[in-house]
C-alpha cells in the first residue's frame, strides 16, 4: 500500500470538514475521489501534501502514510522534501500552474534541482519525461502563456514523471479542458499507471470520467466517504442513496431532465 | 528560419508605445538630460569650483550674461554651475530615498501579503501609524530630531516613504498568493524564502516600478522642501531647495537666484511625473491606448 489514510479529521476552526475512516491507494492503481463541490475532496488531497494550513484548515487527528512514512504533523522542511519528489499534484487550471515569468524548461530544471538532481541529470530526466507524455523537447523553450490548456496539463504531468513521483494527486485535472483534450489526458494518466506503476488519486466531480478511468472509487459527501468500491460497481449499481442521486444527476444523451 | 520570439515583439511594442506617447517621451528626455547633467557636471560646468566653498568678492550678484548664463549668487558663485551640480545632489538624494524605502517597504509588504493573518496585521498596523501623518510633516519631524544634514534628510524622507511601498507590495503579494502557480510551487516543495523571492516578488513588481518612478518627483520636492526649511543639505552643498531658500531675500532685486534652481526643481518633478504616467500606460495591459 503506497498511500494509507486512517481516521483523518480536518477542521476549519470548530467545524469538521473531512472525516475519513480509511482510504488506501495501491501502486499502479487509479482511485477516484468523487463528490460535489465542498465535499472535502480537495482538502483531502491538500492534507496528503501537508498543505492544509495555507487554506486555514488543520488536521486535528489521524494518520496519513506514504510508503510507510507518517506525514501528519511533520516538520515543514521534511514534508517539502516529499512534496514533488514522492507525491506530485496537478491542478484544474494547468496554464496558471506555471509562473508566467519563467520558461517551462527553467521550471523543470529548477524543480528537479530542488529535489537533488544535478544539472545534467535534470536535463536528462526532463527529456525522458517529455518523451513519455509525447511532447516535443522544444516545448521547454516556451513560456506558460504560449501553451494551450492541454499542453500545460501534459507538462504538469511530465514534471511529476520527471520527478519520479510515486503518487500523483490529480485535482480535477480535466475539468477545464475540452472533451477531446480531456480524453488525451486520461489516456496519458492511464499509460503512466501501466508503464511506471504510478498510483493516482483522481479527484473529480465528473462521474463519467471517473467511471472511464478509475479502478476504485470513493464517493465523498460532507467530508465523509459514503460509498467505496470498484468503480463499475459503484457507478452502475450504487447502494448508497446519495451516490444514486449523484449518478442520476448526470445528464444522459437522449434523455431530458423532468 | 526562426519566427520572431515573443520577447522581440514585446520590445517592439514598447518602442511603439513610447513613440505614441509624447508625454512619456518628454518626461524621459528631460529625466535623461538631468542624469546627463549630473554625470557630466564636472565637464560641462563652466566654474566647477563654485559648487564648493569658492567665493568671488568681485562677482557678487551678477545678472545672467554670457559668462554666467544664470547669473551669480551672493558669494559670487556661478548659478549655472551650481544648478548642474544640484542635479547630482537631487538625483542622489532621490535615488537613495527610493532605494531605502523600497528595501524596507517591499520585503515587509510581500511578507504581510503572502502570509496574511497575524503577521499581516502587525506589519500593516505599523504602516498605519506612519501613514496617519502627512509624509512631509513626518519627514520634517524626523529631520528635526536627527539634525540637519543631507544624510539625515535622506533618512527622514525614507522613514516617511517606505509605508507606501509596504502597502502597495502587500496588496500585490496578496493577489499573487492566490494564483495557481503559487499552489503548484508549494506542491513541488518550494521553500518559503525561494517562494517569496523568486515567485511572489517578481510577479508583484510592475505597479511598484510605476509607483517608484511616479514618486521620484515627490521625493525631489520633499528634499527641496526640507533643504528650503534648513533641515536638509547645508551650504555650500549646491542643493536646489537650499539655493531657493538662500536666494529668497534677494528675490525682488536679483530674481535669478531663486528662479533658476526653482525651475530646475519644477522641471525635474514634472519630468518624473510624466515618465511615471507614461510607464504606467505601457505596463498596464488593460489600459487601451486611445491615440
């Protein structure tokens, strides 16, 4: 088990926003985290990164381990070494995830150097990673505002690959992209899982995408996991009322909501 | 065959913007002339020794002429020379004041804006205390306490000035802190110092550059005001405000003592204001050029 969450509780002041009993992620598995806005999906991902504090929330109890290493309430300097190198995160707005003042290549090299690669290693890893996400090497010469959304998201994923991350937290990575590009990104994530055995926590409110991509799915509501299981089973024959409502709320082609 | 890079295009756009903007051109030309005057003063000035303690008993209060284009003062010193050297003093004071103010205000503002919360409150309440008084009044008070000298005038003005940059930097940093790449940087394990220095600061700079260039005029005026009131540069420093102050008792009969340094102050302040306005127009992409 690469990622284990046990009895995780996150608070905003006195209000509990996440309360997860158990959530596991295996190497080579894509786990979907579905649920409506505000259900605690992103907060869970931030907790894994150790970044809840920046949004004013606090982990009040529980345990998160990555590769058997406890992450909750560790010193920030220790967590910084894990962020990026072991766990990578990609975001909904890929273009704005890059500092507009730097060339993409600089961002790659800096990030790799930050985690201990030498200059030549950094360059080599960046090259391999770009090949893996099927982008030309000269993409590194571009600046962020010269990228399309799909290219930027590919580059964000390539950065995770270059950093040799074992766990990828994908927070709505396709929600801002149009459907054809969405498909390419999903293919890419699937390929990384198959080739590198990357473990992916795929956060999405889009059940169609979750059903297509994920092996397992956890449905969150108001900070709790209300249903968990193989994605085909959960999404085709949900046992929980809320999941059923969520599944039914997806508009289908040829039908019209009454 | 290489397509023109975006940087080239941007430079070209900037050049066009400067050409289309007569105010900026005028401001920039005057400001450059001033810098040239400051740098070249020893070469251009007809009587370099008059910038110092020289006295010429035989040439007191001469009206402007070919020998003394701006006339001479009550010690027989060539005013043209002193106005040229005055550019050095004024630009030096302005540069130092702005540098000190930026060096204090911007880091504090960036820290306040990025971290928010308690630190933000502490820093901003301190700036509130400073901003509660008019800048000139505060500078006067500090200059009085520190004692009258050019160096103390610089310190006094800088003390009154930095809170503005702290405020401005705070607002910028707070908005930058909410942008996606900051979150992405955190997720990559970027540390706090690097985050502030390489990511927050550079993305907060544009309005600061504009503000600093607009403020140069104000600083020159404030420095002149301090010297005029006897709280800044002391004789024989060829400071424009001081020259106006010394010349005022001769104003009704020897108008040139006050007029030329006064014009220099006015031109300089105006030049920096024009250049600052122009810069703002160029650097603000939301502003549509209407001409």
